[in-house]
C-alpha cells in the first residue's frame, strides 16, 4: 500500500458547494460533522474530502494550471496515496481520527473548468471522503498517519 505516513499540504474550504476551495491553513473539525466553516460539512458520510499531491501533479502534467483546493478537496496531502486506502481505514490527521467512507464520487459538473481544460479530472476517481471520529484541529504541516487498515 505504500507509505503509512504523510503530511497535510493545505486545509481548504468553500462557503458554497460547487466552487473551488481556498486554503485557510488550519481548521477546527467537529466530530461527526467535519470542518464547521465548510459548505460540505454535515451529519453524513462525506464530511471531509482528501486528495493526494500525486493526483494534483498528474493534472499539472496534463497542462492544468491547478492549485490546492481546485478539486474541491478539504485536505491536500502528500506521502500517502489516499485513493489506495480501503473503506474503513482509520487515519490520524493532526488531532483528529478519521475513517474512510467513500472512494471517488460522481463529478458534480460534467463540464467543470478542469475537465474542459485538459479533458479529464482526478477527483471523481482519486479523491476520498472521511468522517471525523473526534473533534480537534488540523493544520498545514500536520502528519497524516494510517492507524488501522480494514481487511
């Protein structure tokens, strides 16, 4: 499965759904809710989204001028290929333990700017979703650690 430890490169939020997120460097995550100030938080299985730097770099290699948060991911991480983590995997990110609840998603907008620019997008395939198991802070530079993998 690759490395078991990584790091948070960006903590991204948006005030409305369907728009790019911007990096706020640190956020308080509420148990079973997500990042309180993010439009996607709530009592559901997709509280927080993660995308690996390798996925962002794939899109840059195809010519997309993308920054952290452009794929609407809450946490951009390096050192762990999050798309390979099985459902139920537990991660410790900063002060918060999280559980992988979904891998990939349907693209909200079949004609998103990134897909128009380069013909594809990584978030629907390589982005993952987690739920927060406890409350606490996550900030840029925090470690991302796989603490339990489901068989």
